[in-house]
C-alpha cells in the first residue's frame, strides 16, 4: 500500500486540529466536566492602598488555633478579628488578631491581658498546607510589636500586610469599646 503526500498532509492536519481543540464541540456550561483544566493564572494584583479593609469574625477553629499557637497564657477572649491581607502565589493570606484577658491558674482575672497577631492562609484552622505565622504580641489596648521576619514579603505585598495589621488592631480596639 502506497500513501501519497496529500493523504499524509490531511492526517497530520486533522491530528493538529484535534490536539489544538479546534476539531470537536466547544466546551459548554452544560457539561462542566468537559471543560479543560485551567492553567495557573497570574497572581491577582494587591488591593490598592485606598481599598477599604474589613474585619470579620474568625471561625471557632481559627480562634482555637490562634490561642494554642500564639497566646502565651490562659484567659478568655475579649475581642477577635480577621482581615484579608494579600493574595500571593501561595494563595490568600489573612491577619488574625485576638485580645485575651489575663487569668491566674485558678481562673481569676489578672487585670491585664495580651494581644496576639498572626498571619494565616486558613480561615478554618489547621490542616494540610495551612500555616499560622506569629506576627506579634503586646498588651491589650496597646500597640503590639509586629515583626515580619518569618514572612518573605516585600513591596506592595508587605505594605498590604501592614495595612491589614493596622486594621485588625483598630477593629480589636473598637470591639473592646
């Protein structure tokens, strides 16, 4: 059997069209399983400095994780908040902040308290690939000492993180009245 050049060209062209997705029906919303997997998209730009940040209520799982990982002594929570900080190539990141009332071992209040701040990529609490990075500790009602040495952010991402910390501290102060 002898194959001619036009037949080879037609077979190659058909294969190229099929591989390129041009030869078949187009994916539709009716058949989402047929949609091709999306290539990783570029990282969304950071919110502008003028974009208003909002405070949310942390989930019970995130609050418990924050207590266990960041707080240095027991006591009940007086205020807690979470603020979206930035989106990076590793996902969305949030500042979680909480004020705790200091307590002695017998549960009696000490009259002082602790403010803790962390950076997390989970709104629900711990899990595979989830992180809670300590950012700072301070006295309740005071300005905590914040350090970014465990975070590899710079430029606009770091500026967005700092704005989120400032908003979280403001929200804690507002919650405490």
